[in-house]
């Protein structure tokens, strides 16, 4: 099966689309948890609010909201698909999306936070180095090991590069079948470790 790296920016060519470039103010010091797949728990406020980007004035809502924070931000249809297909621990963090005037634009979206990361890289083919927090940097490109993918869920973060999300071909096909066509992803190379 093929696997794809999700582009959290969404469709950057369509300026009519809603775009987010902030987290809720209350989680400023804990945003790294959402970036690296750590549990937010009670650090995420029950009444979280996120404004639309001031730089990009689009307001159109689609199943996936593009954002610069590297978050999976999904509407109920996409969230239900994830819940139905993905056998992995995930936090679902609802928030209120505010328009450019500070009024409610939507209360339907959630930040999807897959917890932990899946060991799937061919480290030799990927190259790069690990820092003191076991995070990969200076990699040439992410290369997956097909043997490690045999038990892979349909949506996951990458061990050593947990700020990245990977979706299976089956998951993206299911999105397409539901008319969810704004979740963009690039195919990842697979190469068996020698």
C-alpha cells in the first residue's frame, strides 16, 4: 500500500478558503504538544477559540482547514472518517472558529491530535541526524521502510519526525469517496532497509 505525507497548508492557491495561523491563546506554552503528538488533556480549554488568519482573508470552509501550525483541523465528516478508520489513540479537540470580526464562523471543527508516533522510517535512506530529543533534522527526504508499514494505521505521525502526518492510500481513497478533496498529500518513497 502507498502512504502519503499530508500537507497541512491545504490549497494555498485558493485565497477564498479559510486559513488558520494561530492556536488558542490559552495554550501558547503547550502548543508543542500538538506539534509532536503529546496529550493536551486539560491544557486545552473547553471554550477554545481560534481566529481566521488576518493575512489570508478567505472564509470558505471545507472539510480540512489549511493552517500554518501543522495541525489536522477537520470538520465532522472528516473527523467521523478518522474515527471509523484509524485504530490509534487520538485526541479530538473542539474549538470555535472566529471570523475576521471576532464573531463565530463555525463551531464544527476539531483539532485531530494523533498521540505518539509510528516507527516507519528507513533511517539510512532518509539520512539526517537525531537531536538530543530524538528528533530528526537535516534529512534528505523521508523514506519509509515497507516492512515497518505492515501494521501501520491509516493515519499516523512519523517516529523521529512527529510533526509530520502520514495517511494511507486507503484513507485518502475513502476521503475521495466522501467528497473530501481538499486534503492534499504527496506520496512517500518506500525502500526496504538493507
